C-alpha cells in the first residue's frame, strides 16, 4: 500500500512584510466589496419609481390652540422657577 507523505514548508517573513501583505489584502477586499455593492441593483430595463413627496403636516386649529396654550404654560412655569434667566 502506498503511504501518504506530507511535506512541510516553512516560510519566514518579517513583521513589516506581514503588515504590508495584510494591508494590501484588506485594500483589495475593500475595493472588491465596494464594486460588488455597486453591481447589485435592478436589471438595465427597469427603473425605480420616485417616491411621492410627503405632504407637510398641518395642525388643526384646535390642536394648534392647545399646543400654544401648553407652550405658554411651560414658558410661564420656567420663568417662575428662574426669573433671572430669560
């Protein structure tokens, strides 16, 4: 029966070389991921619909009066607590 032989290769590199290799690999990976993100999308014959603009929210007269009243009460309360601060 043939015997499996394994060979071991030892590589010696400096810390500077290792750092350089890792930096280059991370840079290539970052570029690759950015390109893949740009490629994911709709087919060429499709277009996105524009989102309709959200209408501005208007307060009803009753709510506006209630809001103004609460605002005035809070202003009076804060003025009563600290009359110097205006």
